[in-house]
């Protein structure tokens, strides 16, 4: 990393420690931005399959969606004729797959044009996409905008967090744990807020609340100013060393981890896809005259991490104080 990427200088170190628990100010900005982005993203995911099966794909409604006829013919040309439920889950899978694949292209754009610019464009595209979800004819365009916004944002925002810390800064691991905690806080709150509004008061209220959350994330990022790391000059060398034969075992280990992670996330994402349909069909939701929203069950996915992450951070502090913290 260049000198411009290190945010905590000796002169402001005391203020940083006093205000942010010893972490550079960029951590709070990036974590808070990501919290609201994930709030919007998981708010949309919590409602999406329920919205499609319960409203959008019903006769008379689906005919109003721009370009859906051609889109459906393309999907069924690959997967065969699909029921309403099967079509909804396929659309969800295509959308989430695209949202998680496009960061490969977004990271290249961030390296070439500057991460700040690309992240800002991604946040703006996400805000437009989430707001557009409230309008049925724009459904496909809205999903495409959200997927493209994720592509611009995800890899670049995480890379900016890496730039906040120096290459040998031992606070980096704790910083990424806090960042992950913020992601899961967004994942915990989104089904409770967006899901409740969507199921109880109407789909547009749920999607609209996700759009408001995304707008907050965009404003937080734009207001960050000097707290964010500066982009290196365009065309400048990254300073990263070239790979050597000695790096091969690490690369192989990473590929194994990636393979395991792909299997895990393929299963985990069903929390937002087939799981709500299963809950709706097979779980008794009426308790004392109150009907639990289906989306509330999706908050359980993030609850464990919300509770346990502070304990893990405390444990790392103990290890660091003893001088036994792993490298």
C-alpha cells in the first residue's frame, strides 16, 4: 500500500483511539455504509420470493412487467416449463448469482478508475434499483440495477477497508470482524423491518424501506470525506509483489477454501429462497391471535454472529495482551 492509503497518522492517533476504540475512522464509515447497504439488500431478499409467488407472478400482474415475456421464454428454454413457485426460485437464484459474480468485474473497474468513484456509482445504482422495486413494471430493471450495484460495491468497499490499515497493522483482523458484525446487523434488522412492512402493510412499503436504508448508506459514504483512504494514482503500480513458486501452497489452500465456501453458500442462500416458502407452508404462524411474519425467521440466520462476534473480539484482545495472538 502507498502512504496515502494509511489513514491513522502519528499526529491523530490519540484522537482515533479516543473516538473509535483504537481503530482508524475509516472503519466506522465503511462498516456503517455496509450495514445500510446490507439492510437494503437483505430487506429485498427477505421479501423477493414471497412477493413473486404471492403477487408479481399472478395473472394480470405479471403482464405489466416490462420485458417479462421474453425473459420467461429464455429461462424456460434452459430449465423447461416452470410452475409459479419454480419460476420464482429460479429468478431469485439468477439474481443472487449475478449479484455475487459481478464483483469480479467491479474489482477490475475499481483498480482502474479508483475505488471511491466505483463505490459511489455502485451505491447510487443500488439506491435507484431498490426504489424501482416499488414499481411493478420496472421489476427486471430494478433487479438488474441492484445486481450491478453489488458488483461495483462489494469487492471495492472491502478492499477500501483493507487500505484503512497498514500492511502490518494487527488491528486489521479485528476491523474485519467488526465489518462482518455490521453486515450481520443489517441482515438481522432487514427481515424485521422491511419484511414486516412488506408482509403487513404492502410490498411497496417493504421495498421502499429498503430504498430508504440504501439512501442512508449512500449519504454516509458521501459525507465521509477524509476518513476514507485515498485511491492510488491511476496507472500507478500497486506495490504488491509478484507471485512465486513459494506462493503455490497458499494458492492451493485458498482454492480449497473457495470450493468449500461455494458449497456452504449454495446451501445457506436457501434461507432467502426456498426457506420462506417452506415456513409459510409448514410452520404454524398464529400465536395468540398474532400472525408472525414469515420474514422474521430469516433474522435467525444473523443472530448467532451478532451475539458471538463481541466474544470473539474479546478473546483476541486477551490473546494479544498475552502475546499469544496467532499471526
